[in-house]
C-alpha cells in the first residue's frame, strides 16, 4: 500500500491542477473571511471562526473532487491500472493507497488556514479570548468531512474513465450527502421521516462535532460512511474487466 500511496502522492504533487485547486480554495476562503463585508470576521465583531467552518464544506465539494477525479479515471484512460493490478497488491491496498494520498493533500490545503486561528487569537479582546475547544472540534469535524468526501471522490473516479464526469459525479454526491438530505427532510417536518433523513445527513454529524462535543455516534457514522464508499469502490474495481 505504501508504494501506491507514494506513487499517487508524487503524481498529485507533480500535477499543476492540485496547486491551482488548493490555491483557489485558499484565495476564496481568505476573501470570504477577511475581505467581503457580508462574511468578514472583522465586520462580524466576534472572535470565532464559525464563518470559516460553515463555508469550508461547500468549497470542499469542489476542491476534493478536483483532487480525486484522476485517481482511477486516468488509470483507466491510459490503461495503466492493468500494470498496477499485476503487482502483488490487493484491490484494497490500491484503493487505500490512493485514498490516503488524496486525504493527505486535503490536509496540506487545510494547514495554511491555521494562520486564521493565530490571527483571531491576536485580534481577540482580551488577547487569547478564543474558544479553542470549539475550534479544535470544528477542525476535527472538517477533517472527517474531508475524509468522507475523498471516499466519495475515489468512488466517482472508479466508475468512469473521464475525469470531468468523475468530478461532476463526486460534486453531485457530496452535495446530496451534505445538503440534499437536509433539504428533503424539510418536506417531512415533525415526522419520523425527518429524523431518519437527518440521521443520515453528513451535515448533521459535522455540526455535532463542530460544537466541540465528541460523540462516538458521530465518529461511527463518519468511519462507516468512509468504509461504505471505499467498499463500493472495491466492488466496482473487482467486478470490472479493465
């Protein structure tokens, strides 16, 4: 698995697309948090990063599919997956190697945003008057959300050899998982169907962790979500003649 992980990571780092995608993500987030009046922390007047953690999932819907879209789609298009499959590697090792490489790149994209925490800490009155527990919980929730979106992206890339289609499918599934179920649940207000749909909504569990309370039910949900999508990717790869 390490060989696949290293190969995929180096491939991503040598791709201009990865740098452009991460650069656009950081630029968009910086403008939304510090420049645009409607969402600026400076105009908001409170030492918190709620705006960042509310906006980041929607940017993740485009950032992560752009990173993962080439994982298997490019292998299929160029016919290199056959060479990869002939090596002494299981399909799980191939999937997880690519999965962790993409996830690490998402972590690289988040790393510069820690500057926001430092700046906020300096701007607070008195200095340091920041709810670090909520911020740490929100970052953990964002990492789990990113890990879930990476699993979706890997799955989308495994079903087609066209990177654009893989990107579009991943964006659509990410949107449905994060916002779609919440929207549909509003149709069944005050009914068991609403509670059922919200229980399967990624947003519900993300918001729960973002409050700074670590609930094992939320962790089980995210790990199960990741396992299911990677498992479906395994079924797709195992049942396809490349």
